[in-house]
């Protein structure tokens, strides 16, 4: 995964009421919530299914220009690829995150092709330590044309605390996932070297 995934990021905004002002060029709510820690964030991920008709493109472009040090990621579902395309058409660099969590079981997923016109391409949806090894080959195949790629694994790295309703980060799940990545790329490197030798 690229270096940027090792730094904090925020997903903006899960509810329509909260994200609508941001997509219209108003960051008041964003700054109210995150002003004190804003400098720590390297990525802004916008989770919205809104099409271009629900976005004030000049306003959104102004907000992005105010934050040149932040990587902009649009979680792609339904019609919002047209928003990412409109930003790129204006010369604004952004990345896409293909979220396939509601599409199918991880074992049967067909991952969308990475698109070269974007700064990067991420893949998410039901990935975790139990299936990431098997999913990395189809993800690599899909991401071939992307400038860079990453995998987003979040829900599988959280556990419910006993007798509590809130999720907590699971260091055990994180270590298992890292081991699966290490194993895959070690096997991948060995396979490529042995293919060259034959």
C-alpha cells in the first residue's frame, strides 16, 4: 500500500445532511469538527453517491485548492465517478476508491479496472486477514493501469469490546493482515523470479 495509507485520514461525510455543504463548497462543519487536528490529516475521503448535479464544482474545487497538502479520494458508488471525472477535467488531482462491499461475496468479486486518469486507485469491500491473500491477485490484475493502488481494510481491523457498543482497533487483526501481505508479496517475488529463470 502507498505511504499515504499510513497516515490519518477522515471519511467525509457519511450522512447526506453533513456532506451536502462540503460538496457545495462549504467547509464550516468540517472545520468545526476537525480544526484542531486538521494538519495531521493527509487524505480527505469523500463518501457520497451524489452525481454531478448535486455538487457545486467551482465551490468544491475552491475547498480542494485550500488544502493542497491533502490527497482527495472519492469513494466510487453509483453515479459519483462523474464527480471525480469533472475534477480531473478541471486539472484537479484526485484518487478513486472502488467500494465493492455491497456487491458480492469477496470470493466472487470482480474488481473494477484502475483508471490511469486518476492519481491512484483503491479497493475496498469485505477485505480482511482471512481473504486478502486470495484477493490480492485479482486486485493487482485490475489495478495494472492505475498510477498507484492501495487496499482499504477497516471494518475487519476492528473488534467489539466486551460489554461495550463501540469498536476498537484490533492490533491482532492488523498483525495478521500484515503477515498475509508479507506472505503474498514474498510468494509473488519468488514466483516472478522462478518464471524468469525458466
